[in-house]
C-alpha cells in the first residue's frame, strides 16, 4: 500500500492538470471522494476538473463544490485522470482512447474492481473510498482543510450507513474522529443527508413500503418502485436513495431488495444483506457481477413480474 501511496503522491506533486471522475448515479462516497480529491488538488494550486456521467443528486447540493462537477466530456486537457469508487471503467464514462496518453489512476474499494487503469489502488477492506483517500493524503502530507474533511466525512458516513455496517472498523472511527477534529460538524452532515427529506420523497417511500413482500420464510424482502409511482408523486430515480434499507430492515429478513423501474420494463436492482449473506453472489447470477458482500446491484430488462421471479430465484439458496 505505502508504495502505491508514494507513487500516487509523486504523480500528484509532479503534474499540474488533473481530472477526477466517479461512477454514474453517484452516491455519497462517489461525490464525497471526488470533491475531496478536487479540493485537495485545488488547495495545492493545481488545475483540476471534476466530472460525472450523472447530475449531482440534490441530496448532496449542500456541499460547497457540488457545482464544480461537470458532465463527462472526454476532452479535458489534463496530465492525470483519477477515477474514484468506480469498479469498471464503463461506470465512469471515461473513454479508453482519451485516457491512453494520460496517467490513469483508479482508487476503489469494490472487490469486483477490474483494475482498468495504469495505477490501481484497491483496498476492499476500506469502508469507503474516503478512508483510502484519508490514508493517501496523510501519507503524502497533503493538506486536509475543513472543507476536504467534510467531503471525506460524507463519503465515509454514507458508505458505512452512518457507521453501522460491519465495514466500520476502529480505523474508520479514528479517521472520523480526525475529520471532526479538523472541523467537521457531524450533525451538519447528518442533518443534510438524513433529516431533510422532501415531502414528496416520503410520499414515494409510502407507496414503495406498501409493495413489501417476503419470501423464503421471511429471509428475503422485496419492494419495488414503478414509473407510475414516480409520476404520481412527481419524483425521480434520485429520490429513492436509501429506500432499499427499509426492505432489509424487516425483522427476520437477511436480504432486502429494491426493484426500481428506471425506464419502462428496465429495472435497477439494489440488494442489501444484514450480515452473513453475500449478495454479490446473487448479483453475479443475475447480472454477471457487481458489488460488495453486503451491497450489490445491477440492471435487468423485463416486466416487473419477470424481474421479481429472477431475483427470487437468484436467492433460492436462502430456502
Ligand atoms: Mn463506495
């Protein structure tokens, strides 16, 4: 690890123009770690761009630099491209030809990472990419300002489910403590992300909770959201952030699944497990890969009925 930290540190010190990218439909880790790297490089006086294939979800618009995130262009004149929280190159939209003559760095914690870059810093034990970045910045004595600390904190808080998941280690807590010492207000972060939901988002949640069903003696809980529900409540895909956790929270359920109809008969599937069950195995069966032990997902075509059948089948090992 230290060798890679050194190598990436040298690259950062030697070069002047950078592009940061992360996976589409970004979550708190993708946004937080993108902005953390962005602000560190900015404060070091570098030219930095930050891009994402998807607009920033409104949930994260309380973060200072959210409006610096531009659509993927594949045309910025930079020396170094850094992908964070991105398991496969397609997920960030960076073109291989564009990256060819640049230093391409991949920093991630998905164990399914395809090592698509020239330099791959992958730590599947890290609770969030924010933890890896903290290590990288501290090792290289890069400045972590109060602003950067908040971005890292948001990355770690969201990817650990507010420090609840098994991935939360003593080290995770020590990093969080350091970030709080650097000026992060935990309530400010939690308030903006968990305690300021839009009314229409909660109305949508009501519709989704009404669809909850359990299978295999209650071990599998499935809920869904349809295009019709989005229309009825004037909501969008981004309003479903965190909904899958309600399926998992059913007492006795080992796995919770959300079927989200992103386009007619085209579903995004999110799978979450409480503890022992490895949902990335079910994801491999259905989509051919994608995710962590306790959180995985992918996309699948079909009617709601067909998609639900496939998912139930993929978890037949729960029977
Ligand atoms: Mn992540």
